[in-house]
C-alpha cells in the first residue's frame, strides 16, 4: 500500500500544535502565494483538484465555494464543522490537536477565496479538552499577526448529534435549538443570520493548504478519478491496532484493515464491517473482502463511505444487539422535529429490543421493515432516511440471525 | 436566589458580543458560563441570559433543555459520562458501567464521545479517560477525591 500523508504530515511531530514547531515544518507557507492569485482562481484550483467534502457527504468542495457571492452587501462567513459525532468517527480531533495550524491556514485560504472576514469553528461540547488546544493555536496566530484581518472564533456545542447537520449547526450557532432547516430547491449558499455562509468539515479545509502548495494535479495523483486525494480513514472495534491512518481513496478495505489495523483482534474471524460511521449501513465479511474505499464503490453496494470510520466486528458479534445499540443512538439523538423520525426511531428501537429479548415474532420483522419504509423520504433532513437504510442493510444481510432470535 | 455573572464572565460576554452578528448567538456561550460558574443552570440565570441575548426567556429555556450537556438541577455527586455506543460496547463498556456501580458517582450513559479507537471511554470534568479496564476505573475514580 502506498503511504501518503497530506493532512497527517505533522501528526507524528512532537509539539506540532505550537506555532514555532508548525512553522519549522512549513506551516503558513502558502499564505505568501495566496495574494498573487485572485479569489476565483483559487476556487478554480479547488474545483480542478476534485476535493470532496470529508464530513460524510462527499460533495465537491469547489462547486460549493463557487456558490458564495464574490460581491455582496452583506458579510460572508465561513463555518467549520467540528461536531464530529458520527459513531466510529474520531479524525477531526486528530487535526485540531496535532496540527491545528494546518486548519487555520486552510481557513485563511478559504476565507480569501470566498471573501469572508470571519470564520467560526463549531466544536462538539464533549471536545472541550481538544478545543483548548485549538484555542491555544488560534491565540498564538493572533499574537503573530497571522489572524486579525480574518477572525476565527471557536464555538462550543453542548451535546446534540444533529448539530453536525449543517443547517442544524447554523441554527445552533445562531443560539437556537439544533433543528435542521428545509432545503432550498436551487443550489445556494447556507445562511447565517441571513448572511451567505460556507460550511465545510475540518478535514476538507485542512486538505486545502496541500492543494495550494502543490497544485490540483498533485492532489489528483492520489485516489481515484471520481474520489481524488486522501481521507483520514479510521478503524475501531475488533482490530488489533485501532486508530486513524490516512490513506488514498480506492485502496482495498481488507488491505487497509490488515496493514494499519494489524488484522483482527485475538486472531478471530471477521464477521461484518460498518464502513464509514454508524449511518453508512453494514456489510458482510465476504463483501469487505472485495470492496475499495471510495465513494462510488460503497454507493454501488447500497452503502456509503461516510466519514471513513470503519467499525469492525468479529465472528462472536450478535448482529441483533449491534442494530439495537445503533437504534438506541438514533432514538436518543433524533431532534424531534419531524414525526416519522421522532416516533419512528422509538418504534424501531422497541421492535428490535423485543426481538433481542426473544419476545419477537415474524410479524415484528415485517413491522420493522414497514416502519423503516415509512421513515424514508418524509423528513426535513436525511437523519431518518439514514436510519431506514441502516435497518434495511442489517436485515438484508443478517436476516437469519433476526429470525433465529424469534 | 438571584443570579449574577461574575466579573470575568461579564468581560467575556462583552468581548464575545463583538464576534457575532447578533446577541442571540451568545445563548450557548452564556449557558456554558453559567454552568461553570454555578454548577447548574437555574431559572434565574435563564432570565439573565435572556436579557444579555435579547431573546425571550422561554426561548433560552427551550435551548437549555435541548442540549444534553446542560444541567438544570444541581448535584453534589461527581458526574461520570460513559459512552455506550457501538465501538465502546464492542470493547467492554458494560464492564466499565458495572465497575462504576461500586462508586459514589453520578453515572450518565452518553453517546459516542469520539474516542472509538481508544474504547471504552468515560469523561469526567471534560477529560476523556480511554482504553478503560475495571482496575483503571477504580484508580481514576478514587484519584478524584
Ligand atoms: C445527521 C447528520 C449529521 C452530520 N454530522 C456531521 C459532523 O459531525 N461533521 C461534519 O463535518 N459533517 C456532518 N454532517 C454533514 C454536514 O451536513 C455537511 O454536509 C458537512 O459539514 C459539509 O462539509 P463537507 O462538504 O466539507 O463535508 C452531518 C449530516 C447529517 C445529515
Ligand atoms: S463509540 Fe464510544 S467513543 Fe465512539
């Protein structure tokens, strides 16, 4: 497997969170070049690089930046999504603690390109200790005069998974409950207090300095045609060496798990993998043997790549209890705005609980699929459709286990 | 019992007001300040935040009750947040919960804390304790006194 470190280049450097060490390793070098380019030229470079959003959706970043107005009477804002609450995902915290200046550099480039003077980093409430490290880096950058013309403000969440959804995040950043907004029919920016706003994931923005320094082609030298570049893929669960390891898109999942993860814990056999955070569905060991880690490969299996945070499960794992665990999460975290989601997550959680307790009947499996169907496509955000897809993925692959539990 | 922000927080609020397009954005920062200052969020404090943010008190109350990390009741016990989501569950969070029953702490079951690669995990006073075993749990909790 080809080793590559675009975002994680300084992770192993001691004290890389401090300005002096970061600068000794090349931080902020691209800022000199920045002002020799026009904002629209930078957006063009990002488009050419094929950079895709790393918060789970994989939306092309350049096209999103291009939606921001270059002329506007209202101020424009950049918002960095560090809500990182998707189970199995723990990559953004590596960036804000091990190379926060890379993120700040990315923010400065982004703000220049979309003509914003202020960026907010929305950080989940449980990350206070990591937020402190990023705040330290921001403070140092202000003292050094790197920040000032552009402001960076860290904003702490307070325990709500849904605030990772970009419009819920903006509601929360406005001081409200984190309720997702209705999506517009046409492509447009996000809005923060009615001002045009760009929302990107931490890792997306941390990938920008490399592209600025080395060019779009250098980024495209990694990954696949449609999924260019790299991702901070991660592993947790039953592997020997769980953790975050950067790799290019398109590598084989099993090679990744064996190479970086050191294979299965205690030499057990693989049973199933959740490919990229809880909401991406589940695959069997046989499927894992044959899949590449890029958006298109996962999509073609009816699953998603998500955040690239794989949850690996061995032969002793009970798939009914795994689904129960995930549904408890969704039931707890539904924001409650839409009835199919608020009521549906509770209902499916109860049904699987019944099956797990061996009190279920075959009608309960039918009912489970029926409720899942009702939750799909009838809500403001994609939380409920994701839950629905998770349920279907478990039942289409491990139905025998559910039936055996009846 | 009335509530007042202490001087340090008053200064913080003034500085923060300059960083947002509207005072309403200060509701979460203010709720955090109250919680660190008083240990919990009282209805009196909610009235004060309503004034600072120029937002109806009911709206601040709605916000305070939406986010799970805000506490509207005081407690004398130490709060211990234990992750019960999948990766922690696969790696032994049940044993952590069992062990914590032996201690006089307020255990809260929470969802994924972003430490899945170092599971199981618990959080006390904003600090994550990772790769837990029952023995480690005892040592950490006893070290709190
Ligand atoms: C329920 C839900 C939770 C999400 N959580 C996160 C999150 O924690 N972090 C994140 O960056 N994006 C999250 N997203 C995706 C965001 O809505 C948004 O697409 C992303 O922040 C855009 O940045 P990107 O294009 O750079 O990925 C979530 C989406 C949904 C529907
Ligand atoms: S599952 Fe426990 S920290 Fe992620």
